[in-house]
C-alpha cells in the first residue's frame, strides 16, 4: 500500500526484489506495480526504523509524495542486501539515507 498526503495509516510491509546486478528492481506486489517515489526499508522492533517512518511520513505528506514501507522479514534478498543498514530510504530507486533520515535533505530530494 502506498501513502498519500494526509493518509495517517501505517503502510503494509511487503517484499520487493533486486535485479541480478544488485540495483533496486521495480517495486511490485503481484501484478500491481507501485509508483511510490520513496521506499522505507526496515524491520519490526527497530527503533531507528520507527523514527525514520515518522520523518518519511511527515516529509512525504508535506511534499505530496507517495511512500511505501518494506520489511526485511518479508524478503530474503532485501535482508541480505540491507540487514546491517536499516533503516534504508530509497528515493526514485536509489539509496538516499541509511540509519538516520535527514528531513531537510529528503525534502530537497523530493522538491
């Protein structure tokens, strides 16, 4: 599920893959491609993930951008790639921030 400005529900976590070259593959769930510009990758029980979620939710609401959250628990490929870096924020498919999300930097990237 993606989020729009004003949508205060927590996104459902679901897996996505990586291409064979190791770059982010298009995010999809089943046959439905998701068009979110921002992807938050985290895991349950991660305090930094909770903080990152609040920042992403706030900035995406302010900039009217959709975002999704993926859990390492749902995709072994994500876990293998990002397990030591969570939370990870991707913007337009590229790693933007790890561990801590800078709201000003994220806002500038989404402008």
